[in-house]
C-alpha cells in the first residue's frame, strides 16, 4: 500500500456491476454507489508524528513493502502506522488499552485498530473497517475490493471469524491477509487487514529486549 494508499486504477477501469465514482478526500465519507464502496484515502502525512516517532518513521518509510505501488490501506489506515499517526486520521479517535476506536463522522461506520504492546512507538497491528452492507452482496463487494486493491480471486475464510456469516480472504505479498465479511444479521460488512510479518517480527524483538532487562526471578 502506498503510504496513504492511492488505488492502482483509474476511473476508466470499471466493474460492470458497479457505477464507480472516485474522489480525493481526507475525512469525508467513503463514496457509495450501487452497492459499491470506495476505500481510497489520502496519503499519510508522517510530518505530524511526534518527535519520538521520527526515527522509526524514517526507517519504516524506507521499507520497499511500505512504499509499494499497490494499495494496502483502508481510507489511509494501514498496519505499520504509529499510534500518533493513526489518532490524527479522524478527529474522534480514542485509545482504549491496546486498541484505537475511530467512529466515522456519519456514525454508521467505524474503524477498530489493534496496537502492538511492546514496540516503541506503538504501531497499528491490524485494521478493521465496519460499515453498513446497504443491501450489497459479498460477491459484489468482493469485486470492488479486488479492483481497488489489485488482488486476484479470493478464497473462503475457514473457519469464518466469530459473528461473521460469509467471508472472503486474500493473501497479500507481505505475509499478511485481507478479509471481507458480512455479519450474521446481514446488516454490516467488515474489511480487515492483518499484521504483516515485519510488524510481528518487530513486536517479538521488542518483547525479547524487554525480557532481557528484567532481572532473573529468584525462587
């Protein structure tokens, strides 16, 4: 995902089943038309991050997979963002333990972000976007996702996540995966990005470093 994630398509490429409309925006609602949803956001601005994040951001921005040409974010939210970057995305984001909860202005959609526990700064580990299904089928929305994220055919999630009745999954190039699901009541859909391998590795290294600082326990 390019930082902030421009979709790898133009308005001239269209899914026959959807009437596509594209718009550049920062905080406005996703654009929905004929059962389609635009997951595009603006580029992430790392200049707003706090000073204690700057060293990490500089290193992260040099990662080829971070600055890849493929879209790998949901409206600008992306695994690997720092906690401070994520909280700047929407005005109502709140931190609760190792999670950031961000309601969208419409109040019909929301983001739920999980954070690493041991890295400093804390990083966004997983991104979940929950939004009204609006009558769209999983198949229709999956075509939308395939086009915007430039991914191939999906496979069924086995087993489906708890509370999800239908689910499609795509494996991504950085070792992570993306899931699109419909809840048991057919009211909401969710789009989920898992943690890539490099974040998991950083978290493990940070944990081991913490453990090394703890004096051996005497029994």
